[in-house]
């Protein structure tokens, strides 16, 4: 098996376990709040503050790692980041106070913050522009599968075995995989740049990245597009149980169904996106923008579904399926668009900015929704506002129709 395949397989499996940690709190929000005696402020403390500082800290890490990704050994950085991210995840399962839990969850942001720029810098050098959608779709599939399996596991074993076990189960494998990655992977040579391309040596070079209009649009769509994902992943199960009267197992299945359909949708979106890109790249943003905007409709119907009865439960399943299908076709294609408008010596920094933009949405979204909108307007109105950010996200993606064709490097 060649180095490219080994690296891709290992990154896929590592991504599965790394992203499985993202939503282990949501399914057991009430149980954790009861244990730490913070029931009155569970939305603010668990759903707002922890994601906010998790993603802010992860954003700082991603900027640092993104810079060094472009100039240092990516294999060594990958190895270190996995260890630094998974150890606090493991220790989260042993926290005895909310303060301990808060600190450990924030430190876990090292893993997600560091792995993104490293992953797409490595893949950008292993695969050419016509192959990247396929491999990015694979990585997205395993990342999404990790999130779905993580929250499903946390939801189903939380009541019987406690909320702590999932943090332990999903952290240990990566500590072993990090060692295997370091021993087996050979770092690829960076694709040589042409005369009109550059390396980032100073602030002026860094700021020049924002002259690429597609970069700006990708960052903006990331900020707005991640707000609904993060809000619903944290609050949806509790919302369906407390406000709508559904069983916890049903609510967990609904969120997992959205995640599961999102996984299949990302595969389908990557396949369709690859066909569109190879036929005419300028139509790729149109495909992504339209599917994102359509996804707002079933999500709104899911949020506003009436309280539990058998018919409504069936409708809830349909809305969950449609939400997952339409909302998740975009991510693998957006990553490829970003890879293809930047060169080998800047992708680490650019993807750190991309991840920072996502972190801002994932952090400030739940914080603002959980601490202000829910407090003043209630969960139902707050979640409808969150859903509206996907509409804004879709508009920014559509604007790439004007910028992407001329900035696409096709290396």
C-alpha cells in the first residue's frame, strides 16, 4: 500500500475519533447539569460558555498551527496535536466539578483546532485539483460519521452507564493511532509554486490572502453556516424532550438521523460536485448555494413541529431526513474550492483562517443563542433565528460564482 493511501486511511480514522468528541455533551445536557448542580443555568454554562471558549481557544491554536504547517514538518505537528487534544478529552470523563470540566473541554479544542489545517495541507500535496473533491469527501464522511456515532453513543449509554464513559471511549484510540501515524506516514513534497505565487513570510504576505475574494466569501459562509449546526447539536435533543415532549431516545435518534443523512449527503454532494467541477467549475458554487438555501425549509418545519403525537413523530423523521440531505452537500465542495484558490505554501495558513471562521460561528453562535436569545425569546424563536443564518450562508456561497472561476489555480 502506497504512502498516499496509508496517510488518507489514517487521517480518516483519526478524524472519526477526533470529531466524535464534538457533541458528547448535548445528549446528556440535563444529566451533566444535575451532577454539577447548575440546572438553572445549564443552557448558559454547558451550551453557551463551554462551546464559546472551546472554539475561541481552538481558533487561536489553529492560527498558530496553520502558520507552522506551511514551514515545519506536518507529520510531527499532527502527532503532537492529537496527543494534546485527546488527553484532556480523556480526562473530561473524570472531572469532579464544573470548573474542571470547563477547563478540560476548552483544552480539547487543541485537537480540532490543529488537525484541520494539517489535514488539508497534506491532502493538497497528495492529490491534484481534479482528485481533491473525492478525498475531501472521504475525510468529511468519517468526520461526520464520528459526530453521529459520538452523539448516538452518548445518548444511549448516558442514562445507564453515565455521561463520562463516552469521553473515555472516544479518546483512547487516537492516542494509539497518533503513534502509528508518526511511524508509518512519509510527508509528501510540497507542490512547487510558480513565479506569480508566494510563501507567507510576513504580515504583508498574510494580508495578501484576503485579496483572493473567494477566500473572504468562504470565511464568511463558514461563520454563518456553522451557527445552526452548533446550536442544534447542543440543544436539539433537550429541546425536543423538554419543550416538545418527545422521548429522549426519539430525540437522540432524530439528531443522529440528521447527522446520518448529512454523512450520506456529503458523499452525494462530493460526487455531484466532482462531476460539476470537471465539467465547468463555475457552477460548483451555484450547486452548493442553492442546496444550502433549500435546507432552511425542512429545518424550519422541524423546529416548529407541534408537541408529541404519533403523526408528528413521523413528520419529525421526514423533516430530519430532508434537513440532513440538503444542508450537508456543501462542506466537501467548499473545502475543495478553498484548496484550489490557494497554493501549497499557503494552504496551512488559509485553512487555519477557514477553521477560525468556523470556530467563531460554532463558539459565538451557541453563546449568543444560549445566553441572550433563549433567555429573552425562548428556545423556539431563538432556533428559528439560528436557522436563518443558513440562508445568509447560502447567499455568500452563490457570490462565489463571480470569483471562483478566475481564481481557480487547477494545480
